[in-house]
């Protein structure tokens, strides 16, 4: 049940703003309005865009025009239309009053939320485009819940009971809480509301899924959810992400799914950036060294929050594919610099340079990511291939174990036979001595 969003004055739905997330000082349910990055339109940033990117941008502009046509009816009742030639990508107004673009965003996303089933079924392509442009922060909480079907979960009713229980993971969770978004106002300080609710959600999850319990890295995902919504809702969304988005497999103690993701990513690297792949290998710079955190924290420990949240928007609709796409886009973007560096240089580059390249223009990263070749059928084939390799390894391990057991049993048998043989030799000596005595006395 979500209340209808009131209609506001209309204007062009061409632009989705995506401000930074930052909880309000009065409540963690509300978010303060923080200015987003500077505008990044085709005109202002065209010199930094490749011809392919400009072409794709033009296609997205065309999609905008289709969106306008689609939403004419909803705006016609509110009088005349303003000029709709706005840039596809822009930032929100610094003013505390809603700008025209924000008003239009409010109308459009309010309509999407209130007609959710219809949009999911009949306007899926358009919804996907809008999400790729960024969900406005006012709507993130509800849209994320709708995207993963977490609005009516029975587990929500168990939450308060779970908090009364104790978890074997509590010490581990407590230790990691302070390391989660340490610079973020919401999570600063041991007694902060952020740390308290983060502990609650992590503890509750460790009790409903005892196999996974608590895994490092997952707190960054929960932390982001808590910046958008109250803890019960964040808990439900996290449960759904673990169940339906491959995250549970990633966080299992064996981390087999992470191995698969790295295997698939390495294949893409080898196929699409062979020169960089050879350089990485020559420097013993393993894929897991830089990409593990991408998959485990969905770039939340890589990018500043405004950029990472844009990636997370897309993850909520399209799943882990976006991690592969963004990861490959980053490597494509930085290949020329990386091939010049040694292992230590590359480690530093990944930590210090890459995270801030798209601060002023996240859309450029998203554009590049959707130019990356990604073949779902090939990924499925690689999954089977990886499973076959792992099964073979397991079979070999089982065979080695069997041979070791057999070897141990044979050793035990030999030792027993040796003891029996020694005992028999002693017995023969005793018998021979008795025979000798008898013969001597006779």
C-alpha cells in the first residue's frame, strides 16, 4: 500500500536527477537534498565522448522523445507544455524549491509508482531506460522495494522477534560496523543511529540464514539501504537481494559464486582486452585482486556514493550483469594507463585514480558500460564450464582422499601383519626351544 503522489505542474520529462544520498539529521527515513554532480550534457561534455558514445546518447535522447509522447496525456490536463528540448542528463537545482525538472521527475516517478504493475508489464523498456538514467533519490526507497518485490514479505513480521535473540555472529558484526562508511555522517560514532540499525539488520539476517550468517562486505549493501529506508524495509530488501540476486551464493562460506564471477570476468577480459590481459598476467596481477570487491560490494567500496548508487539502481533491475559491464568499462577506459604500470603502480591506480574518474559525470560511465559486449548465452556456457572444472577438481580431490585412506589402511594392515609375523616368529622360537630340550633330554 503506497499513497498516491499528488500531481504537480508539468514540464518535460527529459531529465532524471540523481543527487547524493545523505540521511536527514532528524530521521534516517528521510534524506537531505544534496546537489548532484555538475551537468553532463552532450554539448557540455562532447569533447570527452567518443563517436560511439555520442551516437548512443542520441539514441537515448530519442528515447526521451518517446517518453514525452507517452506522457502527453498525463500533462495535458495541467495546461500548456513548456519547451522539452532539455539535455538528457542534468543535475538538480541547488534551490530548496523544486526546479521544473524536479517537478516533472516527481510527476513521472509518482505515476510509475502508482501504476507499477502496468509499467512492469507494458512499459518495461521505458522503465529500464529511466532506471539507467537514475532513480530520483526521493523515490529510491519505494522503487527499490518494488523492483525486488519486498513490499509484502512475511519475514518483516519476524524482525522485532529476531532482534531479541542472540546471534553467534554478533562480535564479528560489531567489529566491522565501524569500518562501514566510516566517513558518512549517518554511521559516524559508536552510538550513532546508523551503526545501531546496521547492527540490527546484520544480526537479524545472520539468524534467518545461519548457513551464510554474516559475511564481510554485505554491511556496505545494507548500509546503503539504510540511507534510503527504515530498518525493517532494509531488512526485507536485503533478504530478497540475497535470495533472488545471486548475492547469497556470493556470500556463502565457500564463495563458489565469486569464483564463477571472476572466471566469467576473466573470459571477457581475455576476449575484449587481450593486451591488458597479457600485461596483467605478466605482472601476476590477478583478477581477484581488484574485481572481488566489485562483485561483493557492488562498487559501494569503489566509487563515491552518488556514482555507486547509480550502479545500484541498475543492479536492482538488471542484476549482476551491470557489475560485469561497469568493470569492463573501467578497464577499457583505463587500458592505456594500466599497461604502462607495474603491479604496485596498478594497485595504487585502482585505489586512487579509478574511483574518482566519474564523480562529475556518472552518466559517462553508464553509457560506456552499456557499450560493453555482454552475451548472456556465453555467460551461461561459462557457468557450465566452470561447474565442470570444479566438479573435476572435486572428483580429483575425492580420488586423492580415497587413495590416501586406502594407503593408510594398507599401512595399518602391514603394521598388523608385521606384528603378527613377529609374534609368530617368537612362537616358533619357543616351540623350537621346547623340541630341542625334549630331544636333548631323550
